[in-house]
């Protein structure tokens, strides 16, 4: 087994915006299943791809999880759309896991060849969410700052957020608890990320340049 080490630093503005767009679109599938028994458990950013993590509704820490690496551009070098990524992911989640000797953060990592991969057709849930998002959560071209470029459930009451930070010149992984003072934390998050004394290295996670532990904040 091997761990890839590709630090997510100096992301182009267009890459940050696309990662944030894809993450925002896929969030609903943490609650709505992709296929029966399989949910979205994370989105991991890299400079050239998005790693979509799937597993059971309560799967964490690599157990029962798999990461599918999907390119950010198509054969014509055009950005892939979120509905297409969703369709590919649903198809992949319905198939048997292919053999792979590559891992990332303890998960099997499957590099996806999209050339011959048929995306699953939209479900009724997808169509309903499309209507509801358009009315309640309109698309914005420029993401909020800091931009949410990914996330990963790390425990029953904890998760890691991947946030683009200009000051860090890359992605910061912020560990938070879901049973803490979330309102105050979310309000303070932009300034907390900019406090360099909070930055620490995490050599086990190639999707960030720094880690910030906010689980006790």
C-alpha cells in the first residue's frame, strides 16, 4: 500500500471556485443516499481532481470508505459539471470496488477513467433538489471566503473542513466538533484560520498545507 503525497498549495482561483462549486452541490448526498446504503462521506480537494469519498451513513476513519479520484476537466479541457460528477459517483458506488494498491488516509483510492464511464441518470431526488436549490440556495459564481473546498467525516461528532486560505497560500484542514458551539465557531472561523500560530503540519493528509485543531475551541 502507498500513501500519495500531493500537497494542495497555491491553487488557482478557478480551481478553488470549481472545488467549492462541486462541494456545495454534493453536500445533500451526506443525507440522501447515492445508492441504497451508500452515502457521500467526504470531498477531498487536489489541484487537478476531486476525490469523492463514499461509504455507509456512519463510516469514518477509512473503515468501509473508498475515495474515487475524478478529474476536474473533461477531454476537451472544459471543467466538469457537478451533475456529471454525481452521475459518475452514483455509477461507481453501484459497482464492485475495483482492485487498487493505492490508498489515501487509510482509504482505497481509485483513479477513475471517465472516458468509458456512463453516468447514472438523475433520480427524482436529484430533480427535486435541483428545484429547491434554485429557489432557496441560488448558485453563486464566487464562493464565500474562506471557500469550502471539501470535507471529511472523521467521527460521530467531528469532521474536517478543507478551506482555501489566501494567507496560507493553499488549503487549510480545520478539525471541528459538531456538538460544540457551532454558531460562535462559524462566525470566528475566518479569523481563526489566519492565526499562523494555530497552523500545524499533518503529513498523513495530502489535501492540505496546514491543519488547525478547533475541536476544543
